[in-house]
């Protein structure tokens, strides 16, 4: 039984809950935050809330079920500072927080737990974008997923939409007074469930790279298939298709307003793509060489002031001054040695330190191909956890 579905005894003390957005605001403001994560240790090790100013402690909920709590567990929890307790969905943490409050601890608990944390989705304007209209970057801090909303003259387009937030894009467009005309996917994603079909059902033109559809997408006749060099008009701005295979055989970038290249999982501000999620370890070297060619002969041919905006960011990424995970191509060329390496050295670099594959990635891929039918709750659960689409767990950029 899931811990959050258990019938916990009722502690004597009532405890307040804290909204996920409020907790994130505290972390972003640089406050010292102490978290007690009451999930099982395996879940904690796989995925947790971290930060330079976050002290995270793991003490699974079952330690708190007995009337007498082990002294070693209590000693691991500071009694001289505020503690926020969290779990998967908010049930177990409320009980644990109450048990601690009964013993004099200053505590609250995270509303909806890690599910609530995964529901945070923020939009920031890319202020260095100098094309027509306005460009927003969507950020999901729980998984590092990024998306983009370009709008101009009554029209809008979204790049790499997430199914969990399909309604959000429509609501944002309505609030901005624009019509959401297009939804673009850069490739068949392995770490989140795409919102392409949900937006198509609402009358948005869904656009998928033809090469991505060739992987066996079952709904290809329901979307617009795009190939290299195609252009789509959004007000006075254009969205141009730039074929950049490597991370997958269908990986495609989109040049937005001739100012930002939405590179999907091909290039990030701190790393380059991992090449093993489609063909596995055996096919990774060939995919890495394909990625090298895409970066050298497509991405790096753009002007140095064109921004790069990937589909993900990791804990190793540093945001730009506007809070977005974007960077000029010229800046990345200078700071990322992999972009100036020869082909053999590049391949060696991207194969050397690949992180674990994303959680449930095979089921996520099957869902995005249309082979696996899941409801909204199942789709949300599939993508919980960190993204691991970069080639390295650490940044490949220097601080110079």
C-alpha cells in the first residue's frame, strides 16, 4: 500500500501546510531551508528537492509509526530550526509533521508532497530575444523540463508542450489575448509525456518532425509533419525547422524569430545530448557522431548572438540574467570544450559519463509514440523524477 493511502493515527498537534510555490520562493530567495523527506530511501535517492541552501534529511515515515520514536532518528532532525516535512502526495508527511510537533519541533508539511512540487510550472520572458513578438520560457523545476511560447500580433506557438500542462498553454494564450495556432515537438521525448495530441484536440495545429514520426508514431495522420527548412508564420515571426539528429534520429530544432534556436535535447546551456536513448549503448557511438555533425554543421553555423534554448536544464546549469536557461551560441562555443573538440574526442566525451536513463523512459517513449494509452494521472506518474537527457551529470561548460 502507498504510504499516502494508509490510515495513520491522528497526532495531537495540528500542523500547517506550505504550498509548493511558497517553498520554491523561499529556496529561490536564498533562505536556509531544512527538509525532512519521509519517503522510502530508494525514492529519495532517485529524486529529491535539492539546492545550495537546502538541507535535506531522509527519515522514512515508518520510523514515526511507533509511539516511541528511535532517538537516533530524532537526533537527525534539528530541533532549533524550522523543518518542512514532505512525502510523495502529502498524506504521510502530515502525520510525520504532527508527530514531531507533538514533541516540540517547529514543523509544517509540503502540500501534495512531491506531486505538488512536480506541478510547479513557471513562465519567464526571454529578455535577450530580439525577434518579432515576445518569447517566454516555461520551466518545470521538478524535472528540469523547458518549453517555449512565442506570441506576436494575435498568434502564438508553443514548443515542446507537456501533457500535464496542456490547459495551461491555452489559458496563457487566452490571457495574453492571442490564439494558440501551433504546437511543435522537437522529437519523441523519453522523459515526459508530450501534450501535442491534447492541444491538437483543442484545435491547435500539432507539428511533429517527419523523421520522428518514422520511429513508428501511430498518430502521424493527425499531425502536420515537418522537414528541414519548413517555415511557419506566427504574427510577424517565423518558426523555421532545423533538422539536428543525434540525441534521436528525429531530433529537430526550431529557429524562433531568427533569434533563438530551440534545440530540444540536442544542446543545452550546460551540456550536450546523450546519444543512447533510441538505439541503446550499442548504437550510441554512431548517434554521437551524428550529433557531432548536427552541432558542427547546423547549430554552430548560426550567428554567435543567436540564443540557444534547450528542452531541459540540470542542477549544473546556471540561468541567464533574466532567469531563463538560454545562452548565445558564441558564449557556449567559448565555454563548452566539447563544441571545439574533434569528432573522436567529442564522441569519447559524450559516452564517458552518461547518467542513469530517465525513469520509466521506455513507457514514456511508448506513450509518445501512441502505442501506450494512459490517462492523465498515469501520464503524470510516469514522468515523475529527474530528467537525464544530457550526456554528463556535470556541466561541460567552464566558468571562464
